[in-house]
């Protein structure tokens, strides 16, 4: 469902927006695919939501709306980054309630660490915008990793939402293979990546999923640094292999996270 919805809506939004707005709107299909899957898996969340998982849908919707507005208005880089940081801070604090108690400085410090790590992943995604689908591939593999770590930690609902995020990203990639047609933009960054960061926060605070395993997954967002040190050549075939090499390197931290999560489960058992 998320793959089909994302792929279909990416095309619909592209052609509905025509040549001017279409390419900038197409990535919104990813967030809409995630929301469609959430509705099927968990139903429409109450308003106001009660538990952290119910808030995930509203975080996705808020990120999607803010991202589309940023893409359509093309705000200055400073305002863009301020919006990223502010949305992530509000989302994480809201998702962490009631754990985010102002009377417990260590809990706030942990939440601040999550926020900082989230900003690092957003920065790495933004740094790869000129690399075509590099950020999408990294986010796709990270979502798979989060889903697997969640499964090992018996957090089945969070795992489903992480895999739904990955599937929605695949739907968007179908339009951008083998040639990049639609840009990586704020709608994708805030609609999909902030959703994944929210899931990670939920897993860290409200599940038995391994914290060290989740922390290892941040290395996925640095895999492009390693790719730059690999000489693939300049031929057309070599350039076409770049996404596959990047994906393979992204899988290494995922495999390490799975091993740590299994070890954590064995020790806890």
C-alpha cells in the first residue's frame, strides 16, 4: 500500500502541478503513502491523540504540510534550517510525553541528545541533495534498519510503520530510476525523515528495542563519505553502479545494528 500510494501520488502531483510546481510537489507522495498505511494499520488516530504512537500520524502530517510550504515558497537557507530544527524539537518533546519531564534534567538531556542526532541526520541528508537520490537511498536503508531493530525488540507496530516508510520511499524511487527526475526536497525530508526520527524516539522511550542498535544506524547517513573514496570510474556503467554501491555500504551499519539488537535480546532474556 505505501509503495503504490507513494508511486501513484508522486505521478499525479507531478502532472497536476505541471512543469513549474509538479517536480517540487511529487515528493509529497511519500508522506501521503505513510499516512495511508497508518490509517489502514491503526485507524484514524483520535484528536487530541493520547499515546505516542497516535501522535506519529500528526507529526507526519505536520512535517508534510510544512515541507510543501517550504518547497513552494523557496525560503532562505537560514529559515529552512530553523523550520527543520523547530519542527523536530516540538515533535520529539510531544512524542516523549510524559517522559519529557522538566523536573528530570537527565531525561531532558536524553531528549536533547535525540534532537541533536536527528539534526545530524537531517544535515547529512541535506548535504547529499546535489547527489540525486543519495539521501533517499540512505533514508530507505535506515528505515529498513529501524524496522528490523524494532522487530527484534518486539515492537511490531513501530516496525510496520518503519517498513511502510521504506516502501513509500521505494515508490518515489521508481520515478527516479535510472535517471533523477524529481528533486529531494523539504516535503520528503520532513514528511518521511522526521517520521522515522519520531519512530526512533518512540522506540527509545517506550519499547524494549536496543538503544545501542538504534544509535549505530546513524552511520547509514555517512555512507556517502565512504563512497567518495571508491573509484568507480567515469563510464556510464560506473555511474549507474553508484546507487548500488551506496546501498551496499549503507547496509553495513544495519547488519551491525541487527547483531547488537540480537545480542541485547539474548542478554535481556
